[in-house]
C-alpha cells in the first residue's frame, strides 16, 4: 500500500553557477543589502560561571552577546536567543539576517557568542577566556541562557540555533 502512495521526486539540482561547495561558501560570506541590525545592537558581557576547562579556574567565563529590541512600535512578541554554529558567531551573516527578520516582526533578539567565538575573538590570543572552546561546555551556555531569559521578563522566550548551536 505504501508503494502506491509514493510520488516520484525530481532530485534537486542547483544552478551550475552555484553547484560547487566553494561557490556556496563564498556566497554565504556576502551580506545582503539592507541588513543593518548592527546599527542598534547593544553589546552585553555575561558571567557564564565557573571555568570547567581548568584553563583559568580563578576567573569566571565571560560570554559576549548582542541585544536588539524589536523594531515594530507597540508590538513586543518576545525575546529570541540566537546561537551560532561551529566557527560562526553573533555577526555571521545567517545570524544577522535572522535577527533583522525577527526584529522587523516585533521580536527582540539576543545573539550569543559561545566561548571564544565572536567578531575576531576565535583568532584573538587576548580573547575573553583562556582555553579552547569545546562543544561539551554546555553549563556555561546554560548559565548565560538563564540570564538572557531573565531579560525577556514576562514575554515569551525562544531559542534558535544553527548547526552546533542547535545542539545546545
């Protein structure tokens, strides 16, 4: 019975101009025109608790994020936490595009950088925290998330993650 319900599918074939992985990577680096969410962002430094890596146990983990209020006067649909993927950051094009889309529909957004990610931080020897990022550092992400959720007050709080950020 299942076979009779199947619909033939045509495999997806992107244009030959963008078929290669290299072309896809290059296109992802181009910010579309009109993305201006960074003009009214507010940077916030969060205390994410104890350093479980052991690299700097005397210092709390600090995570950097960027808050944007919704851009629709009189509409406040809630706060959306946006988590980047591996090697991404708060200012990756996909995060900026999503943040602007949400802000223009009445959502506040918070783009959180996980440990030592952020604009130029993952290549900066003087970054916020000693040690390397590990995807197992969920406790510091959870501590920061609780602080960000508090910013929502009585509004709904949502979490969106891309790739690795979706696993947190």
